[in-house]
């Protein structure tokens, strides 16, 4: 390989897709008790986690710090390898800045090496799409500098749309006001949100009811997806597999040859969007 690819648990990837990707763990606490998620979503007990959220558990997440990046990256550089790390959006976490600080320090110590940090402007499969492409480029022996340009340009085509079932989780993180959450809950309003070009979560549509929100996700795919042969499409869910399967059927009506991966949604951003989150990730003509 021409470089080593790093991602972390927010990439949402199942173990069968992790070949060529080194995952860093993410930490969180449940009612003050520390826990760690190592990154293979297939080993994650999605139902137990989201049941805790349904029951009112206080789950707090922590960014990946500079020390972790220094400890993880330096042995790879010592072996003479370059590094690409796919970071969750700088618009929702300080992890990107922590990784960038570590990269700048390490490139001073190892001036012949390149450590490139990709700001994915996303989370979940928004990271995972880029990590998969990075691993593919590494296996093709693409030079790290060239691959870095390709990945940075790809960020603007990573579409990430999602809906939530309970607006109160967004209220807790300041995405909607308390009044808006109350009114929306009363009127059964379900927002469709997306990661914009700055990596912030913004509203795309407000739908009356869950069925309409799921249909709107499919409509966004129909509007923006690239005309690719067997496009890769990713769906993540906060313990609502039945809805994920419904969305899959809608996507297959639009592109019957799509290669669709369905997984539970990872715990880091899952704590902020809550049970019932349903996300759709794909390469589009624009965000």
C-alpha cells in the first residue's frame, strides 16, 4: 500500500468492509459509566444501546484527542508509511482539529512523511464512504498526495440525509428549540436534515408523519444521485430496521442495480439523534 488509512468508530462500517482500514475507538459514558466502541458495527448491540436512550439514560460522547492520534500514527510513520485519516465533520466535533494538531506535529518530526486529515463534513457512513474510497486508493498504490486531493474533492459529493423520530434528542444538542420540539412532537412533524458543505447539520424539509419523511429521503436520492452502474448506497438506523428495509425498497425502485448496505447507526452521533434515526448516504452530483 502507498499509505495507511485510518478512520474511527463513527465511520459506521461493518467488519466485512474494514479491510485496509485501521479503526480508532470512540469513548462515551452511560449515566457516568465509561464505555468504548471499537468500531465494528456488527458487534454493536444496537437494541440495548437505543433502549437505554429510550429509557432516558444520560449518554455523553467524547472527541478523539490529540494524544490518541499521536500514539496511533507515529508507529506507522516510523515504518516509513504515509497516513490518511478520515475525520468526522469539524462542524459537529473537535476531533478534526485534534487530528490536525497531531498531524502537524508529526510531520515536523517526520518531514519526509505525509499525514493528511480529511474533514468529511459528515458522520456515520458520511465518514465510511470516504474511508472505503481511501482504502481502495491505497490498494491501487495511489500516491498519498494524489489520493488526498481525490478524497478532498469527493467530500462535496457525499450526500447525507436523515430523519429522526423524536425531536427532543435534537433539542438537547441545540439543533431545535424547546418550543419547536414541543410543537413538532404535538403535530407529528418529522424533520429531514442533511450535512451541508460546511459540515453543519441543517434542515432540508419538515414532514407530517414518518411515512412522508421516509419518502422524502428517497426523493432526495432520486434528485441527487449520480448515474453510476451499481451505485453504493448506505442506510443506517437507530433500532428501526423495518423502516430501513422500506427505504431500501424505495431506493431499489429508483436504481434497481444499487448495492445497498444496511447497518445500525453508530453510538457517537446516535446519542444526539436518538432512537428511530434513519439515515441515507450516497454519492451525489452535489450535497
